[in-house]
C-alpha cells in the first residue's frame, strides 16, 4: 500500500455509512433492552430501520414485524425479518467500505455470479429440529434483552448446543452459538456490566438467527470447480474462542495453464478447550502436516484438484498438496498482489467484520502512542492504526516487533468506525540484521528457545486432556 | 472515557472475555466459573482412575468435594480439603486473582496475592452438592477434543480474532 493509496482510503467515510450504522445502533439498543418492553424511543428506532429497507423486497415484512413487536407480539418470523433488515444494512456498509478499499488499492474483484440457486435444501429435515431449538433460545434472548441475561438463560442453551456440536453439517452455527454463550456466561449477571458490547452481541445474535433458519443458510458458497496450480502463501490469520480455533491462510493461487493469479484463502478449524492456548494450538491441526510445514518453512505449495468456492475459499485437502520451493511471502506480495484477482463476497457474508484484504506496507515510520501502547504507521503523512491486540499467542509477532518494523504484511480491516492494519508478518532490524517474522513460524512448534522452555515446563495440555478423555469418557 | 466506551460498544470484534492463562493441567484438568460456582475436577494423587469434583458457591462460599461417584472426600474435616485448595490455586493461575475473587464475591481482597490467601477469606461451610452436574460438564469439555477438524471455512470466526500476544 502506497502513501497516496492510504490517503484515498482514509479520505472520510463513504457516504451513507454513518447513517446506516446509526440505524443498526438503534436496533442494537433495542436488543440490549429486550423486545418484550420496547418503549416509544426504541420502537421509533426500529421503525426507522424498517423505513430504510422499505423500498427493498424485505420492506413489507420488516414493516409488519416492527408494528407487531412495538405492539408487544414478538414472533419468530418477526425477529427473522429484523435480523434480515439489519444484515442488509450492514451488507450495504460492507459494500461501500470494500468498494473504497478496492478503489484505493486498485484491486480488481470478481463479480458475484448471481442469486443463489433455487435448489431445495440438501440437508436432512432432521436437523431442522436442532435449528428450531436454537431459534427458541435466540427468541428468549431477544425478549429478555442482554441486560436481563442470567445464569439460567445462558444454561438453557446447553442441550441445544450439545446437539448442534454433534451434527457436522451445523458446525458453523454451533461454533457461533458456543462463542456467544461463553461470553454471556462470563458476563453474568449482565445487568452489572459497566459497558455492553451491543454491536458485537447483536451481530452474533442476528447471524445465529439467520444461520438457524429452516433448511439452513441459503447463501452457502458453492464450488466453482476444482483448481490446480501453485499456491504462494502471504500469511496466516488466526481465529479463536474458548472452544474453537481456525487458521485461515491467505495466498495467491497461480492456476496451472497460466490463467490470472487469484487471491484465495484456505482454512482449517478444530475444536478445543479454553486451557489449550498459545503454540499448543498448532498441535490440534496436525491433520494437515503439508500445510503446516509450508507455513513454518515458508514454502510454496503445489496443489491438485482442490475445490475452489465462489467465495474465494480453497477447500483444503492435505493429500492433494505437495511442498514446493521456498517462497518469501514478502516477495510474493511485492510481485503478485498488484495483478491478482480478488474474490467476490457472497451476499450473506457481507459484513464489515469480514473485510480482511492482504496488503504490503513499507516505507513508513512506526510510532508508539503512550496511551495503551497503540502502534501507528506513518505513511506519507497519514497514520494507519495497527491492531496490535490482534496478534495471536501461537505466533512470534509482538507489538514491540511491529513498532520496530520497516515492512509489514497484513490484513486491512475495518471496525469501530475506522480502518486498521492487522499484521501477519513484519520485517524488522534486530541486532543490525533485517529479520522477517511470520504468524505461522511456529506451525511445527515454537522456534524461540524461551518459548520452547516455557512450553516444556507447562507440559502438553492436549496430551493431558486426551489421556483424561481416554480414561473417563468411554466408560 | 465516555468516547472510549461508545467506541468499544460499536466494535464488532470487541474483546469481552479476557484470555485465560496457560497452566499445567496434570493435577487439575478442569476449572470453570459457571453455574454460580467455581467448580472443577481434581485428579486423585493415588488412583489414576479416580477424580474429585470440587466446587465453591458464589456469595455463600459453601464448598463441597466428592468423588465423581458422590462419595464424600475424606479430607473434608470441618475445613476445605487439599483438592479445594488446588482448585482455587489453579483457578487463580487460569483467570487471575481479581477475576476469581470478584466472581466468588470475596470482600476485602487487599493484600491477597495467591489462592491460599483467597481460601483464608472464604466464609462458607461444607454443603453437599451433587457432583454429577460438574462431572458431566467436565466430560462435555473433554468431548470437544473428539470433534473432527474441518476445512470448510467458518466465516463466523472473523468475529473471534486470536488476541493477546503480549509477552
């Protein structure tokens, strides 16, 4: 990213973004309070949201839902309509923001192929019971409002959650509901909290409600066909909550046959427990040794017939990949990032939180602001904030390394009203040598002697728990 | 501060739960702050097949320790047994002293710096509670490790960034 590109990115919010987010906030405040006793002010806010989507195909349903809820009747279908309206508003915000980012970076993005196919849902009707169970818990939450959430209401999700987790086709919903329930549990009783994550919890609630519709998520990405070629890794983004971890590798795929290189992602996710943290996370992903070795050894990958979804996600099959030659992600970014084709975003996935565009930033001066040790990169007179909270414990990047860096490979993200850079790798001068440090460096185990020692001292959490599970679970 | 709070409340990826700290799991494989109790499972020092289920209730500080088959722990003679002491010590490592003290509603934590200090400030008595609920939560906890990996992308996890690399 160049100074001029950053200047264009930061040149005021795109028109309408602030207004759309204000409408979302109105809904979110209602959810914090609970839809059972809405009150005039919050009913007006919901009506304003309905007004914003009035001219869309959602208009009639949302308008009716707001009327009924304001009158005290909260049905399943009404909540679904509101969640849909909220998703549409945030989708529009996403499009405006991503459009601005693409324009600033000069990035070409594939067009979305059109509406999802009208094929009937392929999932067995049996799982609709589980979705129904999930919807009733979400319904209870909406009636009660976050401020009324107590231990009993959180525990009520327990059985549904167990059933969701046991059903592989509902993993996304299970992971989401588990994450939300854990946050509510840790925050109980919620009325005593000093501040409420109103946007976040409303996001999670609305997403879960849409994912748990009968027949399942209508907009699931579909395979655009198998691809073969060379995958050049840019970096790895790590997602984690108490019981789930996902590593998402960003890279450039050079398709065999010489078609335009494409920006792609490939992910591996595993279930875990909260006491498995830090470098031990990689031990949960050992089913993908080829991918982990490529991360740790900074190699390219030769892949054969991997399904590429129309969302730009490669479905990883470790047995269809071979380690290739060493490939420096910084070199890949310098050479390939400009011409690579970015993937379209499936309509229902359009939410600002999932904007994560790989960029290379260099030629900046890093500054550490005293307050909370925030790091910013000054690039041609504009300051780009670095999200140093978002450095995972399973990798070697630290805020200090970022502050001492001269080049940074990262993901551009947007949250809380502003753009931020999430580092995936940095080049920094350490003892008069320039050294590159990547998030994935410890994929085969930590390389820092101090961390190795600490790990050895703490013992292997995964092994201890597996031993306990082996002894206690099947009796 | 109000501006900070407003900004945090509008963040989709705001961090709500502080990350737990790594600890050795060999003695106390499971600790949680849930269901209105600090509760967990302590492995027996003498019998590899046996575990103790220990808990302390929020507010009243009523405590209990028994085997997972509901046999009372022999160490409970008018005061908390060593399993309960280990449970609290490990909870302090995992969650930090402040969070454990706040959750249990232990007053006057000034000067407390360890699990043992917290134990000294408990004011409850032994009250039998069924071990089955806690033990089944432990089994559920272990069952996560049996779930298969998946390479289907989970876009929802963008709301859950891995954080906390402050070393």
